[in-house]
C-alpha cells in the first residue's frame, strides 16, 4: 500500500536540513536556494511552499518535504516522516501568506494546438516507449495517430527542437515553456523522462500535454503530470483539461481517468467514445463537455484500485453529484478489481479472445 504523507512546511524542513537560501527571496511562496544534491553555486533549487515541492533546475532533483529529508539523509520516506513529526514543534508555525505569482496568461486553444502539434512533430518516440505502448495493446498505426512522443532528454537535441519551434511560434503563454533568467527559452523537463500524451478536445485540437513519467516502479512519485511551466519565469500553468477520444457522434460515452487509458480502451473497444478527466478530483470542465457532446448516457468507469481510499470516496461522491447535475443518465461500472483500470480489463479480455482463437497444438 502506498505510504500516506503527512504535510510539513517545506521551508521549515529545508531550514532544518541546513539548506542555504538565497539572501534575497522576494515572496513567501517561492524560494531560491543552493541545491544540496548537486554542485550548485547559483541557487538552482526552487522551493514552493504552497505546493510543498522542491525542484532543482540544474540536476532535476525534485520532491516534497518528506522526500527532501529522506533523499538528503538516505532514509526511507517513512523514517523521514517520523523524524519530521518528532521535530514539528521546533518548526515555526506555518503561517503562509500567498502572494500573486506572475504567470503569463494562457493562449487560445488554436495557438496551443499549433505549437504542440509542431512540437510533437519535431520529437521522436524511442524504442522502449513504443514497446511499452504496444504492450498496452496499441498498434503502430494507433501510436502514430495519437502522436505519442518521448520527452527530449538530450540537451543538444532539445535545444534544436526549441530553436526550430521558436522560429515559427511565440511560446509565451503556452504551458510547458518559459524564459529563464538568462533570457533563454526553456521547456519543463523531468529528470525521469517519459512520454508526452496529447490531451485533445472533441474536435481533435491538442489542448495540452500530459506526461507519463518513467518513475521507478518502487517510487511513490506521481507517474502522470501536466506539461506545465507554472511558477517558472514567464511560464504558464496547465488547466484540468478533459480528453475526448473515439466516435464523437455516439450518444453514449465512457468516463475514465487519464488520456492514455482512454486512448487505449477506446482502441480496444473499436472506437467507443471516451471522456477522460485528468484525475478523479479534476472535474471542473466535465459538465460543459458533457453538454457539448450531446450524449444521453455515461458509463462511469474510474479506476477500481483507489475506490476504497477515503479521499477518493469523497471525490467519487462529488463526481456523481456533478454527473447527476447534467441530467444525463449515468451508470457506474465495476469490474473485477484484479484489473486496476478499465484498459487492463479490456486488454485481458482481448488477449483471452486471441488465445482462444489460436489453434491448439496437438
Ligand atoms: Zn541540483
């Protein structure tokens, strides 16, 4: 079972760990500090109190207050949590005054689509990623059609891509891109690398990109994140966009979590209409999407594995209320909980059929 974090003021934790802050930190939310994980002399470590996250722009190390302590002292997250809890009274009370973060206004969907389309066209999909997608049940044609691409981890290649893209587009206001303090165009990059997944609206416009990160199997870091540059200089955050895939003329749709899962399951079910929210909590745009699609019935098929968690239970109730509010008939789907997501379930069914169809050797 995943370990549940307790929350600590990450600034207090960083001070406790002896991290050196930039002498001129301008607000109460974002801090610059010397990164203790690399040979940093220029305050590459960004710490965000509001998000309880740290991130080094130089070496890419990132995490929350608990993993900060754990990584620095080489202890487990559980042990780190215990140490921090034991010292909590030594911390100053976490009175946080949130100041406005200067975020660039987000650009129109047409602009975002044009940039992301060209961006993805410049990128490649590496063999390991293609293989992983094939294992999920996608054909070469589908992988091509969905425009999945690997994050450009090679610095030289990345610079090339950024330059080509910037020669054609203004990238300010496009989530994922920002201008660093030296005035250079940059893109968000995660140390693990991963696959970009286009999140499309019902007309096929790319609204934003999600990343399926190659986090190690034993890590409890999030696998899926938005390609976003919120809190980066001249950056822009992503919104909880909803992904639509399959037959948009259909009157029935299946509601699931995660664009990639929707793509896979739609393919495995011969092009059925799927609506994918980015998370069970991220349903802001759901009612308007349901109205736009003009569907009459929704099959709610959120992941089975998390349904027993109290916070997910709560979110499921909110989801049901939102669905009922649309006036569209909605049916909750359950399946064998041995399969985490609907895609796993469908893939197992498809493979079962294939193996039955295979001639048995005498
Ligand atoms: Zn670093």
